[in-house]
């Protein structure tokens, strides 16, 4: 608020108050560099968020490597997967994940060995499951095979210590995932980069790498939020136990529930459940009525009803994907919030079960349900289920 009030001037202008904003902007860059363990703050450029940062990396690498391949984990965010497929075409290769949602390091080592690779991109933590990825080991493999490494650290930042992330060649972050404003983020570039190919052109801001007037108030808010989130995450072990207690309680209250990625290390705030019965949209609506903001998959794809590529990578079938509920807690979520959530889920489960018993139709899947899914593969799967249950 202070920055909006007093430091709204264009940092590239020459009058004194603008110079002050320029100075504060550079201070923010230094502070972020310290958070990330980076010696040279000039490696950081501010962007509009991680979608832009991820696109910048992939498009730059595509423009500067004519024949080598890009390796991208199959559970990356679409802002890495899509530009990679578009810019690299047949030279785009996926790194597979196992059924707990962790990328396979042995397979990755084989992929890196013996072929020319211009970039490996592995996220630090997955946005749907919260499962932590072995990004540091992947970075070491890249050092061994002289391959540049990109890490999308959007979900990690503000929840786990960030100091070693600066060892990555390229790094993306986004403020709104650690409590800052939407529409601001950053990209760390390798030290030698003095031009980003395929970036928007215009003014000389951000060392000429990223044209456009910097949004200093948003950048100041991003840094304030990062510091705050990191302080609150210092006792993340105990907050993680609260999520684990919630999951144990759910297994008692709603028998047959599966926990996704529970056998792998996860962020403390995420829980992805495959419920034993009833479509997730029904759960979502009932839980929304009780004041809980839950999700069926990633926010980017859940609104469109497309099956999640992360759940597919973990081997869930269409039926299971239709029963997934994703829960993300915040830094201030308390044990009593988790308790209220488990009680509400149990209540909704009972009410959905008693409604189902009252239903007069013998088939459990209605045509209206089926047609509400825009995805044709899911529709035909449900049609088959419906015919089988008749
Ligand atoms: N990468 C990951 C892992 C994300 O979770 C998100 C957003 O949800 C993004 C990238 C895109 O970030 P932004 O919304 O800042 O463009």
C-alpha cells in the first residue's frame, strides 16, 4: 500500500522521485537474490508471472538450439509443456513420473546420456499433488551431462527453504502462489544471457531482456509476501502433521478414500483425495455451500472438465479422476479448520449417500451427468459404464 501511495513513479524516468523508485526496485532484486542464494542479482528479471517466465525460457532455448532436444517432465504445468511442444515439435521429449507422482531419475539419466539436450525442465513441487520433485538431483545430473536446467519453483517458494534454488540455471516464480498479488513474478536467467530471443520487444527495461515498465508496487508486495510466507513456513513440520491427521481422519470417516502421492514427500499444504463414491462436482458444490473452496484438479484445467495430465501420469483411470478432490491449505490454516473440513466432508458423504438411496432410477449415472462433461473420451467412458449398469 505504501508503494502504491508513494512509489508509483516510472523507475526508468529521470526525475528524483523516479530515481528513488529505481533504487527501491534494485533493492528488491537484491533481496530476492539473497532469498534464492544468488550472488549476482542481475540474473533476476521481473515478469508478469510464471506463465511468462516459463514461456521466455522455452522459447529462448528453442531459438538458440537448432537440433538438440528439450526434456520436460510429464507433470509440468501447461505453461512449460505447451510452449515446449509448440517450439520443439518432434524434439520435445517427456520425462516420466511413477504412480506416486515423482519423476523417474534413473530413466532421466538414460535420457540425458548419449543425446544432445538443450534444456531439462523439472518443477520443484507439483501444483496438483504437492509432491516434491528431486529437482536438486536432476540439476546435478545436468551438471554431469552439461545440460542447462530449468526449475519451475512456483509451488515450492514460500513453503520450503529457497536458498538452494539459485543453483538452477533458469528459475521461475510467481507471487500469487505465496500470498502476493497476481500478475507479477520473476525469472532467473543464466549469468551469460544478454538477450532473450522470442521475448516481447520494446523498451530497454530489465537489462533489455524484458521490455515494459516495471510494476514496482507489485514487486514490493511480492517481496513482502515471500518474506512473510517463509517466516510462517518455518514450522512447516507441525503444519504438515495437521494435514496428515486430517487425512487419517478422512480414511476413518470415508472408508475407501485413496490419498494421491501420500507415499512421497509432499508440500505441507496439499491433499489430493480420490473419494470412493459420487462425482467430484457434487462434492465440490455441497462443500461450497458449507463455505469450503475446494478444487477438482488444477485451477487451469478443472473449469474445462479436461482430465488432468498429472492424474493420468499417476495411472488414475477416468472413473477415479472423476472422484478427485484437491485441498490446498493456507499459512494460517489451523487444526480446527482441518477438523471442520473433515466433519463437513463426512456430512456431505452421508447426505450424498442418502440421496443416492432415494434415487428411483436403477442406473447410477444419469445422461445429464454424462453430457455435462465436455471431454468426449470421458463421455464415452461414462456411456459404457451406464450401459453396463443397466
Ligand atoms: N507453474 C506452476 C507450477 C503453477 O502452479 C502455476 C500457476 O498455477 C504457473 C506455473 C503459472 O503461474 P502464473 O499464474 O503466475 O502465470
